C-alpha cells in the first residue's frame, strides 16, 4: 500500500512539473509576442466593425445555400437509394455509377462543370437572371447533387443497420415491400439517419466555401472582397474562419443535445 502511495505521489509531482513548464512557456510566449498579438487583435476587430455588413451578407448566403442544398440533396438521395435497391438493373447501374462518379471526383470540378456547362447551353440573361443569381442557382444545383450521393449512402447504412428479420416479419404479415419499408423499416432507421444528416449539413456549410470561385457571394467571397479593400491578407480570413467555426460549433452542440434527448426517449 505504501509503494502504491509513493508511485501516485511521484506521478502527481511529475504532472505538476509538466503543468508548470507549460504555463511558464505560455507566459514567455506572451512576453515575446504579446504586443504583436494585441495589435493584431485590434486590427482584426477594426476590420470586422468596418466590414461587418459584408460578413453578415455572406453568412446569410452560406446558411441559405447549405440548408436548401441538404433538403434537396436528401430528397434526391432518397431516390438514389431506392434506385440502387431496385430490382430494375438499369436503375441500379445508373445510381451506382452516379454515386461512384460524384464521390470519386472533387467537388470543385463538379461546380465548374455545372456552372460552365449550363452557361454554354443556356442564355440565362434571356430569363432575366444576373450573373450572381445564375452563379447562386448553379452552385445550389452542384452542392445539392454532391450532397445527394452522400445522403444516399447515409440512408443505405441507416436502413442496413436494421435487422433483416424486421422486413421478413413484415412481409410474412402480407405487407408489400414498399409498405413494409414505409411503415416498419424507415421509422426505426430514422434514429440512425437523422444524426448523420445533421453532420452532412455541417459538412456542407464548410464545403460551400468552394462555390465562391464562381462568384457566389458567400462568406469566403466576401472575405476576399474585404482582403482586397483593406489590404490585409490575414485578418479578414481569420474573421471568416471564426464565422464558420461559430456556425459548425453551435450546430454540433445542438446536435449532441438533440441526440441526448432522443436517446432518453
């Protein structure tokens, strides 16, 4: 017992020494770079105060684009899953090829392909659309189609997690496959699917930064505008990163809270 006590005391003193060294290193860092950090922080606050309207405009565009994309992607993803699980071979081949193509290519190439592809075959100005509106619509299509491939896999994994005996029991009661899926399987799979869909929404929020390359006025697009106007390359980027972090962190905490309530129920 005395040996155990000595070992514990030794570990405690070692931990205290490491903690003291870390704190000392932190204070040394503050002494060396404190003035620089204070000045940098002050400049960042000034830039945000001056260009806050740009950031909030980009924030609204990012949130609206992400939310609509996930909703449309969920609908199309459900159809992709149904096609892949269908007994019609042509539908299975199409859905499998689509999933492999979308998940195996960069999202940036997909955005460019849809933007320049539609621009080459459609005269959007004849429909009264501005270039920014056309960019928003094509960006929305690209993100939705990309999200659909991942949502289809989320639905597949959520449904496959349900015991196969559930479907067999429903079919033995005389239910059609579609009715058994609607009334028996999907309600149980929802518990597995919803958290993953929420995570997909969080991922889409970050991935939408790519569509700033085609002129969609999201957070990253406005960050670049502020960088050009303020002649500060780093501070506007930090503000944009903090906005992304604030959104995703809040949604992550909210997701964990909802999951906790769901598990209790």
